[in-house]
């Protein structure tokens, strides 16, 4: 499965995620900035999530990548 988002409080942000082993319920949330974070809630284990974010941070172009593997199930 692939997902995209373009929501931002400050400036323009685009994000894309490729998810391998998609469960019936999945919530993927994140923040982009000095302290970037990704939170995953899923009804079953997820084998891999590749996330890529680009945007403007502190008036400069910025990007981040994350690869999460063997994500355990939790309340989704």
C-alpha cells in the first residue's frame, strides 16, 4: 500500500509512505521539524514502513526518511 499526505501547520509539507504487510486497521501519524516523530498504531504486525517527507523547515528546504521494520501490533 502507498499513502500520501500534504497537511502542514507551518509551510508546505509532502509525505509518502510505502507499507508492507498492511493490517485491517492502521494509523500512521508524524511530525516534521527539529524533533521529527512517527507514530504507528496497527491491528496486526507490519513488516515494513518506508516514509519520506519533504518540506520547508526554518525557511529552508528540508527532507527526512525513515524505515520502520517489524512494527508490533497495538491498539489502532
